[in-house]
C-alpha cells in the first residue's frame, strides 16, 4: 500500500471525528457520574477534529484519493452497504429478542469488523488496528454489562469514541504533514 494522501487523511479525520462524537453521545446512557464531563469533552473535541479534517478535505479536494482508483468507490459502497445490512439485521434480532441494551456493542462489533476489508480499499492500514480495537471495545461492553451496573452503551460508546478520536487525530496529522 502506498502512503495515504492529504485528502484521504483529511476525510479520515472528518468522518471518524464525526462518528467519535456520535459514540461519545451514545455513551451518555447511564454512565458513571465521573464520566459525564470527559464524555462531553470527547464529543466536543471530536467535532473540532472533524471540522479541521473538513477544512483540509475542502482545501485538497482536487488532490489524489484512494477512492479515485478504478473500482475503489464501488468496493467501498458495497462494503458499507453490507455493513449497514448486517448491523440492521442484528439490531432487529436484538430488539425482537428483548436485548436492545446490547445494540451499542453489536453496532461497534460490526463497525470494527467492517474496517478490515475497508483498509486496503481506502489505502489505510490504520483501519486494521482500529477495527481490532473496536472489536475489543464491543466485547468489553458485553462483559461489563454482565458484571457491573454500567450500561453497555456507556462502556462501548466511551471506548469507541476514544478509539475513533485517536484515529481521526492521526488523520489530521496525515493531512498537515
């Protein structure tokens, strides 16, 4: 794999920063009181990183991108479509079985796994490690739900938010260096 482009690094920051903020928001479901301020801070910082990524993406929009490769955009669309389908199917099963409290770990697991086939399409090996971290976070959300009073969404959302924010920050570094 070649090095990631400025535009791709910026888009990584934009997209992962936005979703980090969403996960920090999902973590607001019954977290320990001491987590509230860090979760809000993480959400705000994630949006700042996303905005910086957006500015760099806009400034470098005509630059090279992994999605400019032949067939890459089609592969990306197929993989994201499969991700959404599997996530929705699993979510429906969880809700129908009265296990909606496990939605956050399920979605986190699917998102983590989907990064593995996306890594070569997006020319971003960081996504392999990010996927592994998100899978571990999903497992931690499930385990903590069985052993503590903390909502699975709080554990999963906080862990996913931190992981995605870190990856978004690396995307900004790619864009500015």
